C-alpha cells in the first residue's frame, strides 16, 4: 500500500472534498434550526434560511425609513472605505519604513527597537486614546487599523529584506548602483511583492480592528449594524451580515492573490507555490 | 586604453577576525590581463581573499592597492563579480538584468531608462546576451533558466560595466561537467576578447590549470597546536601556468592531499 502522504486528490475530487465540510455544517445548522422552530415558530436564535434571505434582501433593496438610503450598501461602503484607507496607509508606511530599515543598517539601528515595541502594544488597548485624540469620527477608526497593521507590515518587510541574499546588493554595487538605486531597483520591487502577501495576512486583523471600532462608536458600517441588532437578538440580520463580511474578505484576498500572481510570476516561482 | 603595469599589488596583507588570523603574509603583484585561479582546502580563506578584493571585507594590516591607490572598502563598478549563486536579480528578465548597469548609470534617481536611451541600452545588452548565447531567453526570468544559463547571465551582467577586474567565486561549482566545459570556452573567449583580469576560485585543480595563466594555492603552513587561530593561510604556491596546461603531478597530489587532510581533521574555520 502507498503511504498516506503520497495520496493526492485529483482536481475534481478536491472540489468535492472541500465542499463536504461546508455541507456538513449546513446540515447541522438546518437540523438544529428546524428543531427549534418546530417548538417555537417565533424563535430568533436559529432563524431558517428563508427568513435570513428575506431579511437580507430587505436590507439590500429597501431604503431605511430613518435615513432614506439602503442600509446594506451604506454599511458596506462605509466599512470598505475605512478598511481600504487603513490598509492603504498601513501598506504605504510598511513599504517605506520596511525598505529603509531593511536596507539601511543605520536606520534599522535607530528605528527597529521602536517598531518592535509599538508592534507589541495591543491596539485595542489604545482605542480609547484614539477616540479621545481623534474624536469618534472616521479618523479614529482608520488610525486603529493603521496602528494595528502597520508595525506588523514593517517588521515583516524588514525581515524579508534581511533574508534576501547579500549577493544581490553587492552585485548592484558592482554595477555602479548608489544606495538610493540599490534600494529602489533591487529591494523595492522585491518588497512590493512581499507586501501583497503580508497585507493578505494582515487583512484578518484589519477587519477585527474595523469591526471593533465600529461596534463602539459609529453611525454606519457592517460592525455597527451587527452590534446594533444584537440588542433585539436579530440573528436573521447578524448571520447574513457575517456571511457577507466573510465573502468580502474572501474576494479581497483572492483579488490580491491574483494581482500578485499576474504581476510577479517570478516571486511565486521562487516561493515554490504548489497551487 | 593602456593599463599600468601593476594593476593590483599586495604587501604583507593580513586579515583577522578578532584574534583569529585568517590570512597572513600575502604579497603579490598582478598585471592587467592575468587570469589567476585560486585553489586550496575549503575554509582556508580563498573566499575571504576575494571579499578583500571586492571590498566587502577590509584588510586588517598591510597594503592592498589598485592602480597604486588603496583599494576602496566597498564594492564598485571597477570590480565585477559572479558568485556561485544569487548573482542575478530574480525580479528582472534576462534583458532587464543585463540592462541594469546602463540604466543605473543613465538615470540617477529612477534607475530606469525610457525612450531612445532605453532602446540603445537594450541593444547593447542584447549584443552582450548574444555573446553568452542567451538570445532565445531574452524575456525569461532567472527562475526559468537552468543553472548554467543563470551563470551565463551573471557573467554577461557583470561584463556590462567593463570592469577592470572580474572576480569569480566558484562560478561553475554547481554545474554539470558538460555545461562546465561550455562555460570554460565562454569565459576563456571573453577574457581574451575583453582583456579582462580575472580572479577565479575553484575546487577543481584541473579547471584551475585549464583556464588560468597563474595559479595560487592557499594553505596554512604555520600551525600552533596550543592556539590554532594564531596563524592564517597564505599563498603557498604562485605558479605560472605554461602552454601545456597540465598540472604537475606532485602539485595536483599536494592539493588533493591538502583538501583531504582538512576534511578529515575538521580543522576548517568557518568563514
């Protein structure tokens, strides 16, 4: 018999095998939900898929009486704007600081300890400070994401720059590169590819900070909505919203992966991707 | 261009890390156009020596001059280099790698050329790439190339700056014997055509004789059993290689025995 480690699923069966756990979870939910609804048709804890679909389509198509706009899109745009802004600022800071701390030993000696310490501060713990400093507007929420994500990106990019073979920078110098040219032509392009990878990893925590900030102080946003309807035990809103957030996160992740794969084929060949 | 007679000169050069002496009593004169092959047991300071020439390591004592002036203590365009690995930029195509030197020279801030300047650089680079036989791979990335092709690329790239000295650190060490043969033909031709001065480290004595005009053997001759780090390696043989290009039997044996002795007793000093 072949060893277990040598069995690889074929393309078709890999899809099937991947779907099985989803189907199982769905079945368990349906069974539990049916049981509860049979006892009490007004049960709010495990709403039926039909109820959730109704509520969700209502949120997605009908304008709210209070604001006159459609809640789902309002929430989505507000959240994505904060997330996008936070991620973009973090990525820019991460790339620039990571480039200089990774490429210039003098800058690294100065900044590295500070970045390490800052990255160890739990961002949620300083959320009150942000609210006090920036008020409860957009700025505090974006700042929370930046404070949570940027130090991680800086450290990751700096480490990656340090792991690149010294030979590359030496070679660049023998080709006449100045410090600036070595940084921009050798390090920067290679860090950019890594940046997409680490941003994908950081997106999870970015969502966490976003939803936490929205839950505490906001007038709109996906996190705000979930925590708003929690008071009425509206699981028929919360569950579809969670699924929607998951879908958004998934799409963003795939888009970044695709951009990286298209633009930097050499990076993926080097990293030995087996996908 | 007329080169001065002595391109490189070393007087009592010594290199130490802390208390550990790696190289000592290195004296030589090298004229432009020489092809010097460096052999010796692993860990006896050949690579350190190359790093001194490259400028990534600084000498601890003595004098090392290029054209009569002290060798700069950082890498520069007058000294090209090809390492055993990682010599090319993974994020650039073959063309991009070879164009790099000209792009850096032509554009101080962006390090990139556009328009007609770019076309001229690309033409020059393409000619270079043709010389090393990589025309068919112009737009490929290094990861798509075999080991031999990557080293050809590294050589083409290093020669774009027209360096005075070309430093090769076991450039063919990881290649198959057949491909190695091709590379020998290539490097010999480029050395003749471009009147380069080459320093090449190799483990293969036959290769050293086949390519070089001059052979240096690095070895530790002084040993102090109480303080193994007190003495370093030096150039024990400095041999002009004649036309017949065959290693004298006794030397080949000496070098082989030397390498074996080192491997057996594990006296290698990690460099």
